[in-house]
C-alpha cells in the first residue's frame, strides 16, 4: 500500500494533541482523521542504539504497509512500547487488533 509520511513537527504535534489513541500489546496508535493516509513512526533513544531503532522502524512500516489498505484515511502515529525483542508478526497482529477494536478500519475484516 502506498501512503504519505508525516514529516513536519507541526503535523506531529497536531496528531499528538488532538488524535484518538488506541493501544495494543506492543504499540500505541494515535489517529487523526484526514483526507489521505499518512503515517509516521516515533522511536526515541530509550529503545536502544541506532541499529535497533532503525529495525523497529522498518518492522512497523512493513506491518502498516501489509495491513494498511483497510485503514480509514487519516494521520497515523505509531509508537512502540519498550521491549527486549520486536517482531513483524507481533506488530501486524497488534495493528489489526487495534484497528478492529477502535474502528480504524474502513471495511470490517473477517
């Protein structure tokens, strides 16, 4: 799925300030409705060295890309929870669960 990226500090602050939060086991999703699908990942230094932070970002982007077609148009901010290990399967499962729970999906998933 093709999506746009949130890049401006102003956009990040707007999503964090006024967005709806949805929690999963391994991540938090902040959602703000808009015309198109935009996504960003927030991974700070508390998650580890740059190699680990970049791996987390790659996994989250891939998980969002795999199940992103079902998401409603809006700005999504993905913030992982601190853990020892991260996996694509875990992130994908949590994205789908949070999407179902908080009605972030455009069409229902069976």
